[in-house]
C-alpha cells in the first residue's frame, strides 16, 4: 500500500481540512450536542489550559462515546472560526467537527447485506486518506455493495474531500461507525458473513490468490491502513486472506486500487453464480 502520513497531532489535524469542515463553535452548543446526539460529533478541539467544569464534562463525554479530543492553542481556534480574536465566530475555547455523513447502526447494516445487489461490506481498518475512502465508496456503490464499516478512531474524516472523490456515492451508501472494529467483525461473523482480510496474512489463516479463489458471500472485505496494513487484532478476525498476484515485479498498489480490484472480482463472481 502507498504510505500516507497522518497529521502528527491535534494542531495539524485542525489545519488539515479547516476551510471545508462542518464546525460547531461554543462551549454550550458543543456540550448540548455531545449530551443529546454524540454520533453527530466527529472530533472536539479545546483550547489549551481550559479547565472549567463544562470543559471537564466535554472531555468526559468524549471519553464515554469514543470521540476524538485534542487541545490546541487559542490562535488556531480563532483562525478556524473566521479570523482574529473578536472578529470571527465566538468559540469560547471549544470547537466541534461534525460528521458530514449520516451513520446507521451496526446491526442495521449487517441485516441489510444479504439484500444488496452485491452482498459485500467493506471494512476499513484506519484508512486515513479521504481520497482513498471516497474512491472505494464510489466503486463499492457502483457495483452494488452493501455498505461501509469504519472505526471511529484514526480513520479518514468523511467530509468534503471524501465526498468529492466519491462523486455522490458516499451520500447513498450505508455507513456504520464503530468504536471497536475487531468486535464489529465478530458480530459480522455471528450474523453469517465470511471475513476476508487483504494482503499476505498472518500465517494463521489461509492466504489465497484473489484471481482464482471463489468467495463465499455474503462477506466482509477488510482493507488496512495505507502504511501499516491490518492491525493484529483485526487480522485475527479474518478467516482467510486475499492477495493480488502481480504479473511483473512491482512494489504495491494503494488501498483504493487494491480494493477496487477485489470488489470487481467479487462482483464478477456473484454475477456468474449469485447463489454462492
């Protein structure tokens, strides 16, 4: 997979997509949203040194709901909210980044898989480039895939950059966001889905040629981080691994290219033998 370097900390994450983010500034609005509908919050930025009771409650709610939380300097929050202090939106030391995509529950997503034109889920294990996620969504939706499963932490923000690359597919595709991807794969297996990892695997599960191996559908195809691949705890949940054999000596494909090939192969097999 092609390496992708994520932001190094909250300050970098805040700058990465600032102009396009959906933002909610203000202590009370952020606190009320976290208490009422935490699933709408993707990340919270808090001014360094802010130690009020409301700030403590925001931190507590973020921990409770598995929402990313970072501290940044006041100037960064001022820039994010529209300019110099006193000339932009009053943020009171707190800004929330809102989820740009509506999520459905894991159970609802799993129940929908057998009814999809292509009964296949994509699970993305900390894929961090929104362009890669958007490309995968575009391919999956076009070929009839059931939806997308992503972890809440260390995943690409499904905001404007991902939506532009997906070209409308992200708004139409069912997406579930989970705190623990490994446990979500356990649930998928209990629901009758086969779990396929990508790459050469761990040695504990068979590794098969993606061009010649018949897939058992419905299934989950798990794609790993651009640099590190699948985490060990996620890889352990995979009953088999698929690798793409190269006809020439070559380093690798990136995660969007590899995923598109594998989804295409699954669609071809399903079209030829929809009962499988």
